[in-house]
C-alpha cells in the first residue's frame, strides 16, 4: 500500500499518464530563476513568476504528439530537420510575443512568453529524439540506452509510448530502463544544467537588447 500514497500526487504533478515531465518542470524553473538573476534587466520588464508558471504548463498541458517540437523532440512521421526548424520558429515566435508584451507594459504576458521560449531552448538536450521506439525509423537506435546518449540528432527515443503517452512505470521508476533521455530529465548531468543556463541567459540578454 505504501506506493499508493505518492502515486496519486505524482500523477497529478505530471498531468496524468499521458504527460511527459520533460527535464522536469521544477528543474526548468530552477534554471529560469538562475537565468533571470544573471540577466536582471529582463526581470524589470517581465514577471519571473509568470515565466515559471508558463514553463510548468508546457510540460503539464502541451505534450501531445503534435507538439513535441516545443520540447525539441520529434512527432511521429516527422523528419529531424523539420522538427528542428519548428523548434527554432517556436522560440523566435515566443521571443517576438514577449517583446511586444514588454513594450506595451505587460510584464505578466511578457514573462509567460519568455517562460515558454526558455522551456523549448532548455529542452534541446533531447536532440530531437522520438517519443517511443516505434515512433520513427531512427527511434529504435540502441544509442538511447548508451551512457552518453545519441550522438546523432534525431536518433533514439525517450522510452515513452509511440504516441508520446506516459507509461505507468515511467512515474514509478524514471530510470528503470537506463534510457539516457528519460534518466537525465529526472537527474540531469551538470553539463546539461550548465548549457541550459547559458543558453537561457543568452536569450534573455537578446530579449533585453531588442526592447
């Protein structure tokens, strides 16, 4: 009976069995907070709490198969170059909308768009892998379980269902399969945190320069 005490809260926090806690949103939020501290001018025109809330909602509410590009991953039957382009376009769109909100004096909306932008940028650690082993032709590459992950963008999978649904054992044991992407979402490598922070700071500084 003991696991049942935390199974329900876990399911609620991750949005239920069809949501992926990519790079876990609390880790995203720690990086976002650190980036705002290193780019203080951004915090003068964009609300940090709104950015953190928008980031959380990206994982809880926007993880369907067709939205995987928002997490630097591939939907079923999508090619890697197309997914990469969609990710970059998403980042630029959120930057544009954040700038527009900041210029009209709406820090809450500016923060929300920055949170979405930073979430997608930080998720580039996924390297446009697929959700499950049958999602795309390259998804079954065994590099998914290699200690260093997949060297080739678009190869490998995240150990989810092919439709990007979340298996129950993902909640119970997030590193059970030793899948590189799956494990580093829960326990990211220091180098991944460092890269995510640097890229987030660079984007916030770019945002401030364009105001």
